C-alpha cells in the first residue's frame, strides 16, 4: 500500500487482500511461482503505458483508504458489541 500511495505500480501476491484493495494498480502473481513474478516484473519494467496506467490506478486506490473507519471499528469492538457500527 505504501508503494501504491506513492504512485508506484505494484507486483504483489494474489494470495492477499491487495487485489481487492488496489485493483488495476497492481499485477498479482502466485507467490510461489518465480516465473510469474519475473514475468510481471518484466511487464512493468518494459511497458511504459502499463506503468502509467498502473501508477494512476494505484494512487487512486490508495487515496481511497484511510485508518479512520478501521480505527473506529476497533475501538467499538474494544468497548463492546453494542458500540459496533453497522457494516457498510
């Protein structure tokens, strides 16, 4: 997420929440596949148009995230279920 917040294209594991959080800001690979990791890195490094699109998407996705809501939900859990806000 830190890289995305800086507008950096991301190559990340598909076995994480990052695909849902970053969308088109990342390329997602099987973390156990060196071939997939290599191919994704080569794609990002060799394609300036892809890099630009991923950079813009990563920045947009990261800008939509904040600690405010998770912090409120954690505090409500600590205080007790009656204070927990409804799911969105």
